[in-house]
């Protein structure tokens, strides 16, 4: 499983690159733009070909799931801590039928102990982050945890075997794509590794 995470700040040609990634088979895009409000999220989604909306997971403004045919919603760590103790209440106004629910974790123990059944879990930082300086990797080994865990942090087209060895079912890539001069070529290389 490959998850591409949006760059926090808009980058040049972002939508064009994103549509190309979808054309190349990107199946899961995490739309994470903390500084955009609901309308800006809508405006961004409206720039993306509607046939790809069902591959997009939103991190903020979960109610967008009622307005667009999205893949699912994602809980940042703090949001999960704040809402998942009373999930029935949180999901009441959301049309979640057939949608995915995922969450971010930074400690394997928290992930293992989490009683809520997420479809998949993002765990970081596995290796030193490409997009965030001073975010050292911790080399988490998750082979003993029986959950779908996607490794994040320092993902490149050249270290995918290391993630597999550590027990990850896929990778979440941000800087490896968006900081590259050839994001489409990098994605194709990562995708080829998982086929």
C-alpha cells in the first residue's frame, strides 16, 4: 500500500502533479493542509478530476465526506485522542458507509494498545524525515503487531525493502515525492516495488 501525503504548503504545479500521480495509479492520497479552511479544501478538491475523489482521504474538515465521494477520513494523533473515546457521537453526522478510517501514531505501543479498529495506521518517524528537518528516525519494528501499519519518515524509492523487513504493510511518502525534481518517476519506482 502506498499513501502519498499532501505537502503542508502548496507547491508549484501541485494539482497537475497530483492528477498525474492518480493517472499513474495512486490509490490513496492523504489531503493534509492544516492552514486551509473548509472553503479552501473544497476549492482544492474541485481542481482535481472528480473521478479521483474516491482515492482521497481528508485529515481536516471531515464533513467534506458528505459533499464529495471521498475514500475516507484520517485522524491526526491529537484529534484521535480527543474524539475516539466517543466515536459514536463523532461519526453521527458523517456519511461513513464504505469509507476508510485511519489514524497517525508516533509510538508503536500506543498503536498496539488502541482499541478502535482503524482500517490502517500511519506510524512515524521510521527513518529520518525528508520533509521535516530534525525529525530523526526511530527504526520501529512492528512485526509483532497484528494490524495494518504504514511506515512514514524518510521513505525513498531505495529503502522500501527496509520498511518491509520491519513489518510495515506499506509506506506513506511526502518529502520523497514533493521534494523530488521527478515526482512521477519516483512514484512509478515505488509503485513498481509494490507490484
